[in-house]
C-alpha cells in the first residue's frame, strides 16, 4: 500500500511549509519533451495553488525515516508517473451509441437527464487518468456545458472531473445537421432541439460566433463539412454518406477571424480534402477527423504536417467503435475505419508530429478514453510519441490563444490563476500538478499499463490512490 508521509524540507536550499506541500516519490517520471523516463524522481506540489514547485532526483539516503513516518509524502516508487492524460475531443452530454442512438439521446432524454449523465461521465474520465478534456459541443444540450464547467472548477469543485474546456453549441448551416423530422422534411431540428446552432451567411456566422464566445465558450466548433444528403440513404447510400462542404470560404473566414480576434481558437469537423485545405489556409486551429481517403492523401498529410499551428485530432476510436457497434456489417463504418487508419499510417510515415489524442469520446463509453492511444500504437506509432500526444500534445492543442502574453501581463498585476489558466501536460516547476501514476511496463504491455491507473492528482488534489477513488 502507498505510504503517505510529511517532509519538513525539500532540499538543503529550499524550505516549504509542510502543511501546504505534497512530496511525491516517483519510481519513474515521463519527460514529455525528451520522451525519456527519468528514474527516482521527487515532485514537490503546492496544495494551495495546484502547481508543481520542484522536481529533483530522489536520493534514498536523504529519505529521513523520521520525516517518512507521517504526513504529506506519497511513496509512489512502485509506479510510473506521467502528466495527466488529455482527451481533446469528448462529448460529456452524450453516452455510447451502443446504448442509445444519437437521435434518441437528443430528442428523448431531457436536459436534466443529460446533465446528470454528464457529471457521471466527468467522474469516470478523471478516474481513468484524464485530467483535462475539450468538449466539442453539447449536441442539443444547449448551454449546459458552461454551467458544468463551473461545477468542475475551483479549489473545491462541486463534482469530481477533469479540467474542462468547452465549445458550447457548435455551428452548422441550414439542412446539414440533425435531428431531422421524418414528417416535416424542411423543418430544422425536432421537438425544438437542434444538435448545433444554425447559421447561414457571413453576418449570421459572425453573430453566432460572437454569441457563443459571449456565453462563455473556450472554443468555437464548426462543422465545416457533413453528410449533407443523408435523406438519400435509402436510394443512394454512397452520395448520402459523402462529406460535403457546409460553409463557403467567406463564411468560414468570418467565423475563424472573428473567433481569433476575440482570443478564441476554432476546431473544425472536416473530412473533405478541399475543405481541409481551405481551413488550413484560413488558419483553423484543429482539424477533427480528416478521415476521407483522397486521390492524393500523401499531399494532404504533408500539407497538414507542415502547418504546425494546426493540430490534427484523428479520432480513431470513434471509427473503430462504429465497426464494433455494427459487428462489421455496415460498409460505411468499415470504410471510415479503413480510411482513418490509412491516413494515420501515412501521417506516421512522413513523421507528422502536430497530433493530439481525442477519441470523440461519448459516441463510445466515457472512461475508455485511452482507446485512442491504444489504436495509435496498434497502427504503428511509437508508444513514447503517443504518450506525448496524449499529454503535452493536449496542451499544445488546447492552450488558450496568446497564453504567454496574457499570463505575463496578468502576472505583473498579481492576478490569480483560474483552472483553465494553468499549463498542463508536462511535469516541471510552474506547470499544473496534474499527475497520473500507472503500474506496469509500457514497453512490454502498453495497453495493460495505460489502463492500470493507480493514482490520479488534479490541481494538487488527490482523487485516486492505490487504485481506489477518494471522493
């Protein structure tokens, strides 16, 4: 069993008040910049600020038995410590399509039920080692993510869950998204529910972007292409499943430029090659999915890999699960998985590194977020790089626009830091004390080790110890 003790000093040069610090003894520590495992490290955490104060080598001879007898030292020398994992594409207000279809969730489950489910999903996500997520749309649950973020935040959150960055309602154009009525073909939405906010024309697109940012969105999510002709499915399934552009270049530019002018990044659901190229030219911040095979897939991947300020989130897991849900009998699901698998392998072949882990979690069960990492490794990715993409890559994707400038200015006025102001994804002084401890050997058993989460800390607070939830 893990032993918890109390240090009076960290080293000979630095003293901390014991009541405010936590000393964590790590068997190995993963350096997300160097992709190395550092043996025998000590991490000093401020419990009041949730920040890492110091990281240093552990010298067994310096472990005074009298200091190890009680208090605030956590002995995790049997574990590998990593930064908390980051899922950059979740939907907390959805649950697995294997349980209930998207249409039924959005039209038959009340906002109260969906919100209560979201709190359960937040807890499961944190306990599986994911200390930060980006929620890319409430899918008809209106503005509930803004209030959920409040409940998850602060030194004493109302409910346990990860750092929560949200994209509010997301933006679609008329006719493209669901749910769709089977009686009133021209009706937008069903039962008063639309899965995202509808906007057409440059003025409406700009207005929707401003409104969502004003409501509190951390990100803007655009459905830049979609299965627009879905009603053709019975007659022409190939055309029905084809991703078609939803917004023209002026509309896309209006949303991206408006969001950027207000310091907010933009994520785009996109699979169509021409759409992705246009989004890259317009400076979009992340491409979600991007899975359709093209006549020149290598050219697309090279373009994306040489646009480092745009992060690719391939969402392998959702495509994989769609095949499982249909037991391999749906040609469209099979093709989607084949396409995204091949695109990812092409990205690996050219050394693409501007990648983050995000599974579209919610379409499949929350708490199984690590599936994205597992699939990356199965498809040939270096497992150390996958750990980087799931930690530091998450920060590089989610980090607020102009973070350094804003925090330098705020720091000069001694302004406090909020939950979403902290850096995460790396274990070093000044970064968030978001830590996960796993038992096992990544090199011998990546999948078993990444799921064997024994310790979870978020913002300096312990939520899981010895594999047991503490809250």
